[in-house]
C-alpha cells in the first residue's frame, strides 16, 4: 500500500494509458474491418465495370446510357415497321376461297383461267412467249406439272396458290413494260408434283425467312431494249402487289435471230408478149378447100403459127447509197436480260 501511496499518480496514469491503448486497438480493428468491406465492394465494382466494358454494344458512361438509348431506338423501329406494314401488301393468292379451305378442283380451275388470262395479256402487249412443248398447247409459266394434273397434295395447295399470284404480278409488270419476248420464268419447288415437271421451270434456291419477312426467289429471262428494261425496273419498284426486289441483274447482247429464208438476188422476170395479129383470110372456094385438103395449096399454107415471144426485163439496179445526211449516232441492239427477284412477304406481327 505504501508503494501505491507513493506512486499513486504513476498508477493512475498507467491505467489511463492502458485504457486508451485498448480503445485505440478496438478502433483500429473496427476500421480495419470497414476497410476490408470497402475493398471487397470496390473489387466487386471493378469486376462489374470490366464486364460491362467488354459487352457489345458498350453500355455507355456517365450520363450516357446506351442500353436505354438502344431500347428506345428499338421501340421506334417497331413503330416504324407498324406504320409501313400497310404498304407491303401480300400478293393475293389465286384462288382465295371464301370458306378458307382450298380444294384441288378450285385450284385446277383457277390455274386454267389464270394461265389463259396471262397468255391473252401477253398477246395484247405483243410479248412473244416461249415455244410450246410437246405436251402443252401453250406456255404454262412454270406450272406445266400442275397444268396436266387434277389432284394435288393437300399441303401443297396453299404455297402453289401463293406462287401463282406472285407469278401473275411479275408477268403483269413485264407486259406493262411491253418487252419483246419472254424466254423463261423459274420458281422454287414447293410440292412433290414439281419433281415431275420440266427442270427449266424451277430454281435450286429456297425461300429465306427472318424475323420480319419471307424472301421467295424467282428468275426471269426476257429480251428487250433499254427503254423497256427501265420500264421493267420501275414497274417492280412501284408494284402495288407486294414488294418485288431485284436482287441481281445480268444484261448481255441478245443473239441474232436465225433468218427464216435467205434473200435471193433479184432475177429477171419474163414478160409475155402477144403474137402479132394474123391477116384475115378470105373465104375459101370449093377448089381452094380441095387444094388445102390434099396439100396442093402451096408452101404458104404449110407455115407454122408463130409462137408468143418472151422478153426478159433486167432486174432493177440497187439505189445508190446516200452519202449525205446526218451520221448515225445510236444503233441500239436488242438485250437479253436475266433478273433474280425476291418477293418480300411480311410475317404476321407477334
């Protein structure tokens, strides 16, 4: 006790110092835990920032939120598609039954009527169609297999009716442009009946489907001049029946047509010249008749009757070439055009 009394201030100071050291240790430990928690949160934020920076598209930084901007633009695009959808009407299928269920008899009769109408439209527009084959009486516009049949597979009637409507729309553009001749028209195979038809009527390409539309391929070969080609492209661009896109175009000089008959050189044509008129003989006496009968009338009676003479007229000389006048500035040749088309058919909105 004496030592405590003598060192009371030292003891109190020591206790206070010990208490302060304990408080300092506790404070240091608590702050060390807080520092570890903050460091863990910072590492998590760095990892999240690295993940976002590696995304495509970049989400943005600061006040720029690219994710929200992308969502807004996507909604604007949906609204634009909704507004433009009425301008992309589908080509009406042929036929369109009122009951909604298409039968083989309805399609067969509609096919005959449509092919006859397209042939008459081509004749009215002076469009020369391909030559007839040995089976069909007229060009069938790639429907030769279906034209000879009266029964079709149930699953093939709907795509065939859609293709018939699209082929009619394509031929309407060609006839409106008044092309010179149609060489061939090819489409996609959509039925097992197409395997029986001519191979020149079909394409190896298939329809392509995406989130917005179906692209149906067609190929058209025809002959025309540059003005008719411009009218064809303008017709496809402004077609009221669906949207027909020209995917590729191949233009080359059309081969010269073989002459049906070689022109023969002009020959001299004979001209008939009547014989000179004979003198009228006086009436014969009985004595003269007796002399004529027995050849006693003299040599003049035995002369043959003159035959009509043929006079040959020389062919007319070719007119001399005109060396004067304006020089020839443009001598346009016929073109053979092959177009690869895509008919756009919008899918129903979700």
